[in-house]
C-alpha cells in the first residue's frame, strides 16, 4: 500500500510540474513574464555625461532592464480585461541633473494617427505628488499623480516637421500640409481621480523620442530632476526610493482613455549622486 501511495504521489507531482511547464511555455509565447528577476524595484542607474535622447544609443545597453507584467484596467468603466500588451521592459538612468526612462513593448502594428475610428499607440509613466502613493490609475482626491503620456501621433508630428525642415530647398515650391506644432511628444498631466485628468499649463519639461522597429516600440522619456512646481510636478530625488506606475495603449486594439494595460505601483530607486 505504501509503495502504491508513493507511486501515485510521484505521478501526481510529475503531472503537476508538467502542467506548470506547459503554462510557462504558453505565457512565454505571449510575452507574459512569470516573475521578474529584480523583484518589484526599478533602479535608475547613475551615469556620467549627457543622457541619451535616442532609444538605440549604446548607453542603454549598459543598464540592466526589468520586465514588468501588465494587466487589463478593470477598476472603472469601461473596463478592459483583455489588453493585447502583456509586458513592458523598463530601463532608467540619471546623471544627477536629468532622469531618463527607456520603455519597450511588443506591438506588431504601428498606430501613429488619431482620426475618427482609428486610435494611437501610447505609453505613460505615473509618479505620485508627495510621499504617499495615490491610486495608480488616475490618482485620487488629495493624492494626485503626475502622468507623463507619450503619444505616437504627437511623435509623428514632431518627426514630420523635422523631416520637412531638413528637406526644404531654396527656391523649391512648398506644398501645403498642416502639421501641428508640438513642444514634446509627451503630454505632462495631473490626475486626481477618474475624469479629472488635467493638462499642465507649462509643457515641454518632459521630452520624448521614439522609434517603432520590427514590431517593437522603443520610447525614451526624460525630465530634469529638479522640480519647478512643487505642487504640480513629481519630485525625483537621487538616493530616494519612491513609487512609479505604467500604462500602455494599443491603438490597433482600439484602446484609448481607460481602456488600457496597466502596471500598478512599483518601487523606483534612484542612485545617489555620491557614487560619482
């Protein structure tokens, strides 16, 4: 009887672990990480010199990435339980003066236009105003969130204007094309709860640069560390541990506003400047 029990237990364990392997393979195929090798902490590494503007700068290869899982927004209507983006890779560096983030995720379609019936790709970083973390989606009353929202169509507007300026030749007939003027591809916002999202009067403090290549978005966002507005701008202090959240929109999946993939509060550890 004892031998039969042991054999049955072994068969059960073998089946259990085989099932885990199958589940892990399926999740991996969809880009969903089972665990993060760095736990819940995102480190912003201290570096020398100017921070990179471009996602393909070799400086990013010196920084260890962390891949965080994303889930659907199911807190408020309209809920979005099945987003198409399941993971976001994050890198961060700072030089004591500025801080930068490189965000990367798989997206097989590039959606960089916003027209009736079509929607844009996007990604956002949420940082609490003050020491206490607010509700990670849009903040809450008396616990506001500073949101940096990169938008693919804004990036295209900036890139198209830059391309036109470099291609214009003296004496050439200029074709008429309306391209919005943008100070940045990132909208700087304040949230104090659902339906309270407000655009800050002063834009351009947070700059963005992005490229879509081989089915992957690579987005860089950067901002000076020193805050100009203590009440309306997230405080980012070297040597300090604070919280950060993320959201991703896939325009091809008609995601917009609250219909998005989200990652709730993670710890952000900014290296102290004293290491230099």
